[in-house]
């Protein structure tokens, strides 16, 4: 997680730790699912740490039904260009279809042309550019104010 | 006496939910895109593994719709996860029938959603708004929302099922 944050130069924005990830992903009601990419170790060697991951969860489209939301797809820099990202995405697609999902959604930051090209090459469309959808957030003080809390 | 009441949806609300979903799709000019059925809504929202949660707005008998419906608004949401900050509440859809607007139903639904978010330890609510939908944009901005697409460059991409199938089956 820290790797992807550093990639986007937003490391200071990571506010959860390992305990949160454990409770939220591996409790009785998981909030996310994760696939890890591991290199096959050489004979006699132990497997090394994961070199990439895909973090996703299930959601719902009011018009089309079950969907999967790809929150993060990341491959460590030295291991890019080998098809690991595509394989991870393919595995997420398999899980999605097995759960009856009819679409996948994900965010790409403006300016991340490499990521945009990667997803568009696989059939993704930019619904912000093409259909005018904007992602809106209500958080922090605004959220608590709305909840009617005394601040 | 309150002129409306917001509560969690029940399995028997699915026909009202579908009715309102279709009305909202018509308002957004996407009526032909609604492929969900009542059966899907029932299985997906009230089965063993709910994919969504819903709040509905009910009005008393004296102000029921001409067709005698008492459910006049809904909000559909689910929980999402940002690996940097944890849980978020994602508001998938939110609609109040046009004859029942201006009564504070929308604001009350949003307040209840915020309470759900805070109680579930979500750090914020996320949702999509079409850039041409000025009334909705104003409604949310008045309440302190930020447009992440405009302000931070977030672009929402979608991959349709045919491409998921292609990805899943290619060597």
C-alpha cells in the first residue's frame, strides 16, 4: 500500500495501518478482497514478498446490478512490463464473473496516461470524459455536520 | 406530526424500489438501461450476501401517491474501501419523487446516511453526479461536498462484461 502511495507521491495520506487492514479484510464481514502476485521461487528457495496486488470489493449499479470496484492495482517498479498487472486484472475479472458481476469500475487520475492506456487497451471507457460523471466526496467536518453532530 | 418517515428498506419494498429506480432512470434519460428486476433486487439486497443497502422515505396515508404508493423516495448505498484511509460509504443512488420534493425528505435521507457513515466509522461518503445535473451539484456543494473529478482529476473508468469475459478467458 505504501508503494502505491509513494508512486503517487501521496504517502502522507495513508492513515490506516496493518491492524485496520487485517480487521477490515479478514474479519467475518470483509470490506475488501485482495489478490497478490508472487514470483515462483527457484528450487530450494523460499518465496519472496509479493511483487504486486489487486485490491477490490463488490458493489452495486442501480441499473445493471452486481459490479466489482477495482480500488488498487499495483506492481513494484522492477517487475513491470512482464504482464503481471494484466494477469492480476484477469484474475479479478474471473472472480467478478464468478460472483455474477456485470461490470468493473475503477479510477484513473488525470495525467496517468500509462494507466489510462493500459485500461483502455483492455476495453475500458472513461465515463468522466465520455458521459460526464464526476466523483464527489462528503467527508470530515461536512460529514459530521450533516449527521447532526454538535461540533 | 412528521409528514414523512425514513427507515431501512425491507424485502417487501423491492417493487417500490424498482418503481423508483425506473423513475430516476427516466429523469436521467437512461430508462432503457435498467435491466434489474424485482427478483434481482430481492436476491442482491436481502439474500445471504447483500450487495447493497437501502433507506426509503414513507409518507402517511393522506398524502399517498394517486396510485396509492406510500414509498416516495429512496437511497441505495454500500460500503467501499480505500486502502489508505479505510471504510467509505458509497451512495449509489438517491431519489425523491418530484411531487414530494421541497419537504426536506432529501436532506433527512442525507442526514440519516451520514449517521450510518459515522456510526460505521466511514471517513466519508462518495458518490457520482452527472456534470450536467446542476441542481444535484448545488445540493451537495451547499453541504460541503467536493468534486474530486474537477478538483483532483479523478476519472471514473468502466469495463463492461464482454471485456471482463475476454480478460478472464485469454491466455
